[in-house]
C-alpha cells in the first residue's frame, strides 16, 4: 500500500506529521528512517515518541546505539520504545551483536536511523520512510 508524502513545512508542524505517520503505520511498530545527515531523523523520532506518550527526554543514540523509553497507554499499560542509530556500525554482525534482530521481532516500537545494514533482517511489514530536505526548514516524509 503506497502512501502520499507527508509535508513538514516547518518545525512547528512536526507533531502533526508524527501523528499522521503513526496513523499511517497502522499496526506496524517497526519504522526504518532513511535520509541524509541533518535531514531531521532524530527530530522526527522525538516527535513520534512524544505522540506515543514518552515523557523522558529523547536523545540521539549515536554513541549508545540504542535508547529505550517507556510510556503508558490509555489504560495505563506500560509499553517500550526503542530508538536505534546504526550510523557507526560497519557490519550486520555488529548489529546482531547488540540484539537488533530481537528488537525487530518483539512487540515494542522500534525506530531505526541508518537501517541499511538491516535490510535482509527486517520483518516483511517494516515501514520504510525517507526524510528528504525540501528547504532550510521544510522536510518531506516519503514512503518507500
């Protein structure tokens, strides 16, 4: 199923774009984020986490590789969000060593920046998006 792009004209519209992305994700909880350095992948993940109800400050996991956040749903059940940044990894083996395969097949949300290494290990229903720079402040989410 192909989706039209989501336009993000400025940073103020990021929460609405995150809400729309979550609606379009449907039951899919694994999202691969592609895009150039500085395209806003981490900013989008922060907005996605806020929309899910994460209260913690969301940071880029560039050096830690994986950050985990908890949130409560509408019936006060705890849920988990994982935010991965695989930019620094060179091989699939490195990704598997940190348990990425388990993250891709459990019930937690998983947002993966720089997911190229995981193409062959990805679940068939992973949602792949490209964050494109349209102008200095505008971005476009393209569904791959």
